[in-house]
């Protein structure tokens, strides 16, 4: 997929941070990211329009709504939606808002219903979104109530890839296939590797963090923070006492801001194929291409981001000194609440063909490690919150953040998958690619906003 042209925008103000630098020193390809983008209220408002009203977003997995009438309440960007399997079995998504006064319709996390009834005035919708009942209909005059035009507001497009349901509000958005591009190859590796694919177990964990949403997003392809941030695990003997223990592997930029890494495990067969049980690994060949099979067999760990805010973590984790190292598949999402507050979503996933013993130990490992009570997320949240606090002030915002690791690293032409690959799992090539896509979308509107302010 061809790269889109870079955008150069300089906000007015004192040139601070480096000689000749603009007030917003934003040059991702050179390893500089402005601190202002993480906490600035006006930039956040622009993000809601330019990113969260236009991109594609993960909203649910098909296993969460397997039967007609099943529905979940989820964010699509910054707006809440109802994701439902209608009576005919079709998956749909609608703005979770009545057309009469805007009241929230689905007021639970999940439900099964043929109809959605507004608790305010009783307007009632079928689970295909059509308005079927208005209790005071006889009081409307001719032409005052056209029910066929007042159904629930649907997303502009909805599509499914390997059971992952994505939606967008933007009718001008490219198709999901075009949006994913090369990333589809890697989603197949993670979510289509075994017979029947993966499924979500239980509901998502949801909690809020006092951080800008991009600090959390930045973290998910950052391997080299693990030894320092989670050093208590090293002290407990749950991680190797080597700061380079996760440095071997490959980082991949798949285009459109989509990024990931595949990390090699120890040189032992039990750590290949993400460490999954042999009964599951034996299914790879029937479900993956030879190139995809090579990617998964050489990998012990993986983390990736579908731009802008959907992530996977496929890890090998020892959550207690008395327990074995166990594979865990975790799906993640950041929902923006304010410039400095983010709602986190976290799902536990497992291959459908996994036996009950593996499911149990993998789930218990996930709960101990991730979510608001998990040791890793507690460490990470402390970092994200302190990064946010430290970057709110006017002086801090004059200086850029350094994302220069691997600027000169050569491309790995031997990598079997698509995209641009780099040897080594320690680097900032992936973060730079993510910020390049952010800047491509946000640079023009930030520049226009600043010019307008300067002209006033």
C-alpha cells in the first residue's frame, strides 16, 4: 500500500526544545513527538472528529453475540453503540440513542432481546433498528411522524474479519479490507490459526485511568519497558534477570498505522508457536499459509495494534512462582473520555479447540497479570498517569519526546510476511509509524486551527 504524503505543520509560539523548533515539535519520521498532543484540550476535540468519527474500530467478537437477539453495548470511536445480532442472524450496530430525545436505549453491558424500548417515552425498536411502536402515535397529525425514517442510526459500515467485528461512522471510509491492508495477514495468524478460530470468554474488564489515550496506545509495541517497569516480576523470578530477554524478534509496520512485533522465545520447541499446546499447533498447517505458519512457529510472543486503538497481546506468562509459563491471548481497546482520562477495555480470548484444563490456567494467568487488579497493568497505569501529569504544564509542552531508537535500522528483507520488517524487538520503528498516521490525519486540521487563531 502506497505511503501518503507527510504533513508539515508548525504551531506559532516560541521556538523552544531545540534550535529553530516550532512550538509543536512534531516530526515522527525523525523521532520527535510533541508533548502537546497528549494533553491539549483543543487537539483532543479535533481528534474526536478527525479520528474517532472516521476510522474503523473494533467493537466486539462474533462469539460475544452468537444467537439472534444477542447484543452488547460498546464504543464505536467516542460514541456508544448497540452491537446486535438481529432476528435474521445479521450483525448490526446502531448509535445507542433513541431518535426522540436521545435517551440511551441499551442500558446494560449485554442482553438478549427482540426489541429495544426507550424508558423515556416508550419508543420501541426491533433489533434490526426499525421503529415499530410509538405509544402516543394517535396524537401526531398527518406527516408529523414517519416511523420508517426514524429507525436507529446505523454505523456507516460494518465488517467482520476472523470473527472480529469492526465498524465505522464515516460513509467515505475505505472498506475494512482496504483499511487493514497487510494487517489482515497477521490478524489471520493471531485469530484464524486453529479450527474454529478464537472465542471470547466472559465479559470485558472495563476501568478508567487518568491518562491521555495515546500514552496507553504507545505502550503496546514497546518491548523494552518490560524489564524496568515490571522489575518486581524479575525480583520474584517470574521474568528472566536479563534486560535484553525480549530483544530478539521482528518489528513490523503493516501500513495505515498498523504495527506489531513478534518476539522469539527461548530456544526450545515448547516456546514456539506462541507456546500453545501441541494439539492446537497441529492445526496451524490447515488454517494458515506457509508464510503465516513460519511467522507463528518462530514466535513466542506478539503484540500489535490495529490503528488507532485496538490491540492484541499474545504472551507467555508465569503469574506465580508455583505455576507453569502459560500462553495468554488478551484483546485491548482505549476509549477516550477526556484529554487526560481514558476508559480501558480488556478481553480474555482462547482458541475454541482448547481443552478445559488449558482454558482454566490461561484465564487465571490473565486475571493475575492484566486488568485493574493485574500486576502488569498496575505497573503500566502508574507510568501512564505520571507521564500525563508531567506533560500538562506549559514548560513541558515546549519540548518534544524522543522516539529515535532504530532510526537507522535496516529493513529485514528475509521476513516471510508482508509489510516493512526490522530485526530485533527493541526499537521505536512501530511507534513512529503509528504517530506518522496520527500526523497524516491530524496535521492539516491542527495547522488550519492554529492559522485561524493566529489570524484573529
